[in-house]
C-alpha cells in the first residue's frame, strides 16, 4: 500500500528509505549521547585522580622526618650546678646549651656568631624538650656522654626530601651554602637520616612544622562527632518516626516537612552563626569546645538524618504494618518491633553519611572559635580544641614550606576518616539489610 506525504503518493521503497534514514539519525544521536556521557565520566574521574594524586604526592612525604644524631654531654654545670637533683631544677635547665655544645664539637672549625647561629639552626627547638624529658626521667644521665637522636629543623628536612633546590641561588633558599655543606657532612657520616615521623600522629599543633601533628585535631574531631552522633541520631530518628508513622496529615505537618527540607539546603555558616548567638552568647558555653561544636553540627545534620530516616521508613512495605496490626499489635509495637528494625540499615546509612558531612565542615566551627591555635590535646568535651578541617585551613595559611606537606597529610587523614565512615555505612547496610 502506498502512503502519502502532503498529498503526494509515496511508494513502499521510499517509505523504507525514509525510515532507515530516521533510524540512522536516532542511532547517531544515541551514540553521541553515550559518547558525551562517557566523556563526562572520564573528565570527572580525571579531576578526582588529579586531586588525589596531588594530595598524595605532597602529603605522603610527611610520613618521614629528618633526624640528626649528636653526642650529647650532660654537663652537670649546665643542668644542675647546685647538685641538688631536684625535679624543679632539672626541668628549667638550659638544655639547648647541650645541643649547641654538641654541634660545636661536631664542627669545631665554625667560628663567629652568624656562622654559629646558622649551625644551631640545623636542629629543631624540640631537641631541648627531648633532652629535658630524658634527664627528668633518669637523673643518672647527668655527667655522662650519650648519642641521642634529635629532631632536625624543617628546612633540613625539606632538603633531605629533595624539596629544596640545591642549584638555586643562596639568597633564594632558606639554607645557606654552609648549612648545605654541614648537612652533607652529617649525611655522609650517617648522623642525618629520614625516619618514620611518629610525631605527626602523636603531637598537637605547633608553630614549627617539624613539631606539628594532627593528634589534637583528631581527638577534637572524635569528641565533636561523638557528641553530634549522640544527639542527632536519637532526635533525628525519633522525629522521622513521628512524622512518618504517627503525625496527622494536616497543614502543620506539611509546614514542618517543608522546613526540614529547606534546612537541609541552608548554608552551613548559618548554623555557625546560630550556634554563636545561642550556645556561646546566650547560654555562655566555652568557645572552641567540642561540646559547642557537637551542638552546632547536630543542628546541621538533623535535617539529613530526618530525611534519610523517613525515606528508609517509607521503603518498608505496607504489608509489614498490615500484618502486624492484623495480629493484634498496637501502632507503637508495629513500629518498634517490625518497621524500625527493617528500616534500620537505611537509617544507619543516613546517619553515618550525615556524620561524614559534619566531619568535613569547617565554616560553622570557625564561627564558634575552633580556629584558635591549640597546642594541647583536648582531654574532654569542654577543653579547647580544633578539628581536622580547621587544622587543614590553619596550616594552609602558613608560609613555611614544611606546612605544605603537613596540610596534605592532614587531608589524607581526613579522607581516611571519611572512607572509614562510609565503609562502615556500607557494612552496616549489608549486615542488617533484609529482603522481602
């Protein structure tokens, strides 16, 4: 049968040609669409690989740190001239003088105050603290000679890691030619080497890059997230259960649901301003404390927990509720013993994802003072502390080259936190998931 187009008869062959042409155009369009999608995925993966590659290339070197070995003479005239051996006297001795004496003994040809100042700059100021700990722990060292491994300065550490160009002019690098020669001499004798940087994981923050660590930020993040979890999980799940299972469908609940969805999109710094006005200004809580940080992050994560929990409750088939009610269970028993256990994998997943978002937030915590320079590791929820995102922000703003790798190292630790939390969410979901 012939068809017509605009009143003009068309044979079957012409119709087949037109159909084949149309199909060819559709197939070409489909191939282009798939190519665009693959290109977008490849571009996104390349950006992620570039980001992680940059972070890893700059941050993995933080796992090693330069250490120098010196022959320390625990001179009693410097440490305890009175010979009392009292702990208070031993704690305030000039241990830096012992380090300077060891360096002068190692390089006896160095003379003049400027040259000696450069020589003393090879060793970190933490060396005196290390010697103080040794002597106070064992006063019997006084009067003895001991080879001690001490922390090198960050400039020496950067030179050992190849991050300071030896070919650059002397006025364009922090190490002078004489310091480079002394470093080479120490390395040739095996007295200067790179070792595992345990201090990065055991120390708090410091103004000196070689002494700075993430322990304070890790403990602060743990305490803050613990408070956030203890508050947001029961409150968020309780609110989701009430809204989904018990709340009447009226205008008030509709307004509440709309506001919860809107709060999930509010910028995080707004919650910081709310916490500053409410918890610190009105209630007088301490600034820069994990307790206040946990309260602020609770406000931030509650909408996410509520929305995820409601979605998990909705996913439970209505037949479960109907069967429980048909067997004589009350509404409360139905929810507690049947609906909520089946929805728990989704609820836990939403809660952990909310915690992961809270871990990466820095803007609301900056508003409540957690940007302060905190050296001591917090011992409780009321002690001053900082968190990993804020620590990254603080280190990234410092000019020393040593803080660049510590910034990337802290980012790696933060990413490991996030990976562990998301992996926990996947494991919990797979463990408690029930199929019907």
